């Protein structure tokens, strides 16, 4: 995809988001779509780590929850404005994730996943028991100011506005990641992922790019955490629990991680399935589990891979039909 095509695709996607707010008049449906888009950003964070580093994290809810807690505590202490609090949170969290990544990415395979799980659960238990600081198991309300980014908070948290903000963030995240991973940095990380020993042999320092990808995935996940905290005005230890990381990983598997937009598609499918199947079956997760197995068996690259294969097939058939005609 050329930069020009990427630009047009981004503008088209932004226009589509604006159109959805005009077409969908139900506040409940818009709230559901907003939640799906927020988790789509979360899933992209997990998907980038898997796509570029080949690593599976069971503890990325750590960054999703810490983003909300950090902003909530900064606003509670009145240290700075909300906008600066969000910026400092993302920068600080990314820096800490990079330092952690310098050690963690050296751990191979399943051990890496278990390490992320252990760190995530340690922070989860700390938040659950620190009642005086985080509100403990009851969670913490976030005292957002009357205006945020020059917009009245009461207007921003309306279903249509919140969907548009989340959708715009999702589109920009995908666009910026596409540009970044298309650069030399993306090529280096793919070379390290495919054959780390050979990458070292040609002079690439493999730990730094892998740690950078880990930090990048934490940053994207943190953005999702901030969107969630704006949407709900609340953060609890459940935002840190490993089960949330598991849900995000399911979204990645269903949508596919080869394409950057695959995890986002998986998130939308997950929430639609949850809403539709939940009305007819108490054990909807079992039905979704069967669908997950079917995707893994019949389309290992996920729904995004299936869409790309069908698109390529239709594109190749059209010229043949024209020649035959």
C-alpha cells in the first residue's frame, strides 16, 4: 500500500466513523460500538507484539489498567492538567515498558508469556489491596475536569462523541503503525523475529528493537486504557486482571495478527457475538469458543486473512474474465 493509498484509506475510514454517528441513533448501540472500538485498540497493542516479535503476552492488561489508575491518581492529587496527565502517563509508561522489555524479551517462548502473567497479576493484587490509594477492590472514580481538549466533558462522554473519539483514535493508530512498520525499523524487527541468530550475524543488536516493539505495544494498550477511563470515568482492579489479557488475545486470534487491522476486526466480532449470542444463550462463551476453534483450524491467519484471500481471488478472477470475454 502506497502512502497516497494509505492517506485515502485513512480519510475514508474517518468519514465512515462520522457516518456511523449519523446513521445509528441508538445510544445503547453506540455505547456498545464504542466499547468494541476501545478494545480494538487494546487488541492491536497485543497484536503488534505478536506480529513483530512473535511473542504472546498474557499480562498486557497491566498497561490497560495502569493508564487509567495513573491519570486518576494524578488528577486526584491535582499535580497537573488532565491533558498533561495523559501525556505524562503514556510517556512514562512507555519508558518503563522499554526498560522492562530490555530484560523480558530475552526470555523465550512460553516463559515470556508466564512472566508477563506474573507481573500483571502482581500489580493486580497490589491495586486490589491498596484501598487507601486505589480504592481497593471497589475501584476508583476519575475526576475529569469540566473541559478536556477544549471540549466540554459532558459533551465528550455522550455516546456519539465518545464513539467518534475512539474511532478516530483507532484509525490514526492503525495508520501511524502502518507507516512505522513499513520503515526500516519494521524491517529490522521482522528480520529479528524470523531469525534472531542470523540478524545478530549481520550486525543487528536484537534486544533493542524487540524491547522497542514491547514498549510500542504497551503504548498502544495504554491509549486504549485512557479511552476506557474517559468513557466510563472509572477504573478498577478488573482492568488489570489476566482474564482481560486473555480476551484481547482471543480477539487477536479471531481477527488475525498478520494484518494490522485484524485484531480490530476480531474485537468487533467478539462484542457483536457477545451482544447477540448473550440474548439467546447463557453460555455464549462456549459458542464463541467453538467459533474460535473453527477459525484456528480453517483460517489460521484469522478473519482478516480470510478477507484478504477472498479479495485477492476476486481480483485475480476479474482480469481472467475480461481476457476470456
